[in-house]
């Protein structure tokens, strides 16, 4: 779909990919949030449509208020590219149902502004509602400070909204769907989405207006 | 003739000849000015003179290097485009071409490291998509003064910041490169950026203007006052303490705009609306206009009043010489202007119709109808060429006479190894490349730090490419010709270790002021050395760049002919890293008989001496070792490979051990087996930098197969041991835990503490 479009056709899921929209000018996601297409995405999400934001897409969703919290500059103040381990905190979402609870996934990151931040009340609500889907951890699944690449609060790497249909994550599942790229754990995210779409096909997904 | 018509057709020549110091502002000599007068048959206009300064600069005109560059082999069955275009291109089968080029952005980075490096990345990426190719990788070859000095660290961190800012934002992975440090680069860092792209061969776009009456359009960013005299004033002169004043000559980049420009130009390349495309780099509109005209043997006429500008009040001179980034000149078929404009509109980019192709072979520039420049394109396109007779620099005898035979060890072998691993040239560059997005575009099979070359798959095929940059400036300083040969040999070896067959070279020749005959000697010897090695290894040079006048306050850099090597993997399953696996056997291809420590990293890092003769290179042996390694990989025998380079065999073994997290014990018998006829002595055996050696690991079951391959190529193969345990043990010389090796290696670049 084109950024300047006001119209969303029928989609099963909308993916906001990574990629420095508008050059991250002003603040990551801050300008893209006002792209004409975002209005339809907001309505699509309000109607229960599946939306996933990856990296810059996550930043845009936070800027747009579709997800709570914000993504601040990494605590090291530098861009970070590499592989991280992620613990699946909630395997019952539309975006993680193909994984096992507590499963440790390996995925690449590549971002300069990935430090998840929310005020205490929001954070507590996210934790209490099981909205934290992925957390940075070490290979053994421990959420240590050393395994947190950007200083995210509570090692948060991915969250879902209260309704469960909008998901944002900083790591890049699309970069690890093939063995040749070093791993296939990213497939679990997309397989989860496909499973969700299939299960929904009894009732058609909402169309944007 | 009325006065008004006269004004429209007559070039407003200068009222008087410029002085020598006026000419120096634009890096022209009085002799060159005399040639300008002769060629024009009149005085130039102000705009024309500025255009001469730019086009006759070394950066654009190669006036010192052109005859030498003819020494390179530039043809071969795979070559689709050799030097002379925006980038070179080679056929990799499947109807695909790989396009590549390397370029320097040294002086801008010395003056303003962040923007200098960033626009270096932007400029070279533009060269790739100007050919119609999608950029898929960037590599950076960097040189700085010692990082314990704050100014050097400032430049180093600024350059890395500029690269990450532009490269990450534009979505092209930065997959490799190198970083070296030496005194000679203090004040004159080298920032050489290589970019690689892929295109369907039949869609390659050239920069040859054709078709009288076709339209010239300028697209992308608006034109501002940045970068004026970038190529003449900055790139083609030595630096001095007054360079702070030159900051306005550095351009400012906008990677997001370039990202849009990539997509728009690639969309355009899918159409048949255009006949030529030329990016605006050094010398801006001037050089792109002159180049498309002279290559097409046609004339061009533009009216710069139609050029969109960032600010008002710009003079024609400024518009013609601005180096504002993210701009492109395209030659559009007549009648297709609206279709082209629609593509750029869709991407939110300006597109201005600025002129047309003419039949008279002249480059004519008007400003709102008033002629400001008008002369045949060749006048600018063919600068005077200087053939000089180089003089062998006196220092060479002195440094080469240095004998390492009686060198007394100052540290234990173990401590020497730790010191070498922490030596900034050798230390892990993780703290650098973790700031670069190297996995975007999902092609990266072997990323930075994991192998001797980066490996990227070619989507839609089962093939991959391996890319590496290399140059040991210390070797080139100590022996300009041999050092350049080694740069080619080693970069080819790197590509081979990663599983690729070397197929093409791009380069960046960084030298001092060629008007000094000793420097010219270095340049000539360097080119000859590269040409020797390219011929021996069968790899053509398909593109490149020359950066001269790399001097600060009269002191030249090490001669640094940076090589970018492209390798092809027919099967992406051949990609290899360097990490050992538990239980694999480790063996050495090539022998370890070198007895000199001349020119080595050991000599510099441990003894503080830069002298001696660099290691000898036998190109026949080199070719055989590479062929053995490649065949071993292709037959599935070799599982990991790492060449012996800076720091010698000990450093190579340590790096493989660190990467794999598994140790090795080399026994006395193995030490002797590859030491040649003379008795093995610790420092020599461990740290000599003999060429044509590769450490490989493989399953023990496959050892006979590898032995057979090696025998067929006449290459010696020595078992060193089986990978296992957590220590690196070499005879009774050294015994260190991998964790300690890793700590030194990972901490070498940090300003304090350790890199995570």
C-alpha cells in the first residue's frame, strides 16, 4: 500500500516494516505517523484488523498511539546491529501462538531508538495484562541487563495492545526466516499470524474504510 | 546585430587574466591557464574558468594518473563495463550483472568527519544506481592516525558515525571493510567506500548522451551552496592547518532523499524513457554535463535559471560548481518528459527540464538566456596529462636495510600475541560494525567479522558474491610495488577463504602529492604492482578512483592502494566463515618458512619499528594456494578458512579459536613440519607474515581428500592439530585460555575498558 493513500483495500494483516521512514527526521516514526495512510490503518485496527509493526513500524505504532509507551534512543546512544535472544512471554497472542511459552528465540536487531519506555502505571498494566509478548534475554532465557541491547524497561522487546490485534517488536523476524540467513525463528511470528488469519476466516477480517 | 542579441550569444570573458593566487584557489597552475587560453582562443568567462578548475582537478581529470591507469588489465569474459563509467559491471550468469565501484572521501572527512563520510557513502551508492543497479552492499576501508590521540579518535568516531547514519538510513547493508591506524594518517584520514549493486545485465544504463533534441533533466535534491570547490579546492590539494576554513566545501547529505532517488531512478530504469543517466558528484553539474556530452560526442545546452535552488541569490558560478548531494542528470527521450516527471513526482522529488542535447559538440551554459559558458566538450573533458619520471625515494634504502635477524624478544611469545591481538589494526572491529546495519535486505550470509570476506546471496539464484577490501599501507610504504601486489593477492585470498572465485577488482589509489617525484614513484610502482598481481590472478580492474595530495603540512600518507575484490560463489552453500568447530582438524595450506619479520605487525606492535622488507610474494604459489582452498571448499571438504595476514599464523589461529570458542594444541612436530629447513624459532614461526597461507579446518575423514587436492596443485599442507579444549597451545612457546585471547582482541579499539 502506498503511504499517500487514504484507502485501505481488503487485507488480512497490515505490516509496518522497518526502515527509517522520513529519515527518522524529528524523531523515529514521528512524521510517518501523519502519513495519509495511517488514518485508515487506525480505523482498520479499531475494527479488529491485525497490525504488526517491526522496528521502525513499532516506533510508528507508538507515535500513532496504537500501542502504549515510546521507543527512546538506545541507552548506549549508538545504533546496534546484531543477534539477540528473546523469551516468549505470552504465546497466546495472534502474533505468537506458534511459539511455546518461555521459548527462547534468536533474532537480529538493527536500531538506534529501541529503548522501550512507559510510565509506571502503563508498564504495570502491560505486565498485568500479559501484553508483554517478547523480552530480551540470554541464551538460557534469563532477562539480564547484559542481554538487554538498548536499555528497554523490563527488557521489553515486543508488546501487543489490550485488544490483542496490534503488535510491535523491535527485532526483525523477517530477517531470520531462512537457515542461510542464520536462523528461522522469525517464521514463528509469521506462522502465528497465518494461523490467526486462518482461524478468523470463519468471519472475514474487517476492511478499512 | 543589436546589443541584446550580442549579449545573448557572447561569452562574458574575464576582463583580465587571473593571477597565480587566483588560480591556486581552484587548483590550476599558470601553465594550465596558458593552455586554457590556447584551447579557447580567448580568455575564459568566470564560469568557464571555474569549470576548468573542477574538470582539470586530479579528482575529476586524473591528469597525473591517467597514463598509469592504462597499465591495469581491464577486460575479461565477464566484464560488461570497465573503467570510465559511473561504476564497473561484470556478468555473474543468470542474466545478472554485479556493479561495483570504490571511491575516496578523504579530505571532506578530514575537515568534517560525519558529513564527509556520510556523503562518501551517498556518493558511491549513487554511482551504483546511476547504472540502474540496486545497491546491495557497502564496505568501508578506513585509515586514521593512532587513536590514542584525541583528534584521531574524534575523526574515527565521526567517520563511523557518518557511515552508520547514512548507510543505515538508506537501507543498504554495510557488510565489511577494514580499519587501520598509523601516524602517517594523522590529519589525513582515508575514507574509502565501496558499493556493490545487482542488475539484470540487459538493463545497464550508461552515461552517454545521445539523440539531438533529447531533453536534459536535473532530478532529486535542489542545488545549494554546499561543496563548491570540493574537488578542486579540497580533494586535489594538500591539507594544512587552515582546513577549518574549508568546512563549507564539504557537502551535507540527506539519506532519506537519496533513498527516494534510488527508488525513483530504479523505477525509471524499468522504462525506456531515458537514454543516459549521470549522477552529480564531484564538480556537480559541470562534470556530469561535460561527461555525458563528451562520451556521446554530442553537444549540450542548459539554462541554469531552470535549476531548482535551495537559496536565492546563487551566481551561475555557484550553481555550476555546487556539489549538493542527491542529484542526478538524465537525458530523456523527447516527448517523454511528462512521464519522467510523473515518476519523480510520485516519489516527492523535483525534476527540472534544464536543457537539451545539441549537434554541435559544445557545452553551452546559459543563465536566463545569457550565455555564461560555451566551448567544445573536449576542452574540459581532456585535461592536460602529466607523465613524470618518478624518483625512488631515499627512505626506501634506509628502511629496507633493516634486518630482523638479530631481533631480541622483548616479551614472552604469549604476551606478544596478546599485545598483537589488542593492536588496533588487528583488534576486533565489533565496536565499529555493530553500529552498521549489515543484515538489512536479507542477503547477508556471512557478515562482518565472521569470515575473511562478506558473503551476500543473489536473490532469485542459488549464487552468492563475496566481497572484501584490503591494503596493508605499511607494506606499501616499505615497498610500494610489493605492497600493492600483496593488496591484490590478499584481497583475492580473502574472497577465496569465504568460498568465492575472484572475478573483478575496484580500487582506490590513495597517495600523496604526485608533483613530488618520490610520490609519483610510489604511485607508479603501486599501479604496476597491482597490475602484476591482477594479471597473475586473472582478475580485471573494472572501476576505481584516484585520491592524490593526501598530505598534511607536507607529510604524505603511506601509499595506500585500497583494493575492493569481488568473488562469485556458484553455489551459496560454499560460503565459509573462519570459526572452528569442536573436533575438526586444523591444517595450514602453504608453508611457514619465512624467516624475516620485516614489515610485520609484530615488529610495529611489540618493537615499535616500521622497517624491513615486507614478506615476499610468489604469485604462482599464491594462485595455487587459492585454487586449492577454493576446490577444497567446493568439494565440501573445507569447513572454515582464514588467511594468515597481519600478526601472522599465531593471530590467525587465535582469531579462529575466538570465533569458534574452541582451542587448539599445536605440537612440536607440527611446528617443525611447516617451518621449512631452518629450525623453528618462536617469534618468527608465530608472527612472520609470509604470504600465500590459509588456515583451514575440516573433518578428519576429509583430510586425505584435501591432501590430494593440495598435491595436485603443488601446495604444501600441514596438519596443526584437532580443534578442542579451551586453550590455544603452541609447543612450549605459549599456552593461553581463549577467554584471555578474546579479552585482548575485543578490547583493542576501546578508549578504556573493554568492548562489551
